[in-house]
C-alpha cells in the first residue's frame, strides 16, 4: 500500500506543543481579529511561531489575526 503524499501537497506541522492559553487565543482569533493593544503574552509566542500576525489597517489600531499556519493548526484540531 502506497501512503506517500503527493509532491504538490504542502507539509504543515505544529512547530511545538501549544499551551491551552495559546490554543484559546487561536480560537478567539478564528472569529475576529483582536486589537494589538489588547494582545496577551500568548500572542507574542504565537507570532514567534508564525501562527498570528499583526496587520495595520488604513484606519484604526493595528490588529492581530491568524496566518495560514495558524488556520492549519485549527484545522488539525478539527475546528475548521
């Protein structure tokens, strides 16, 4: 039986185990970006691992939102 993945399929792996606080933060961001000023220390960790990013809209305060890797983590958990 051949269980090899096609060459075109991307490989996304969780880079490290996430704390329950970090998972909860990803779940919050799934529903809406949060204000960067309201970000918790968990956001800094998630940003370091590439799961969230800070974006600056034309008007208003910078926001924290999920990256494609952050969305992949939630899909891996069966949330998306």
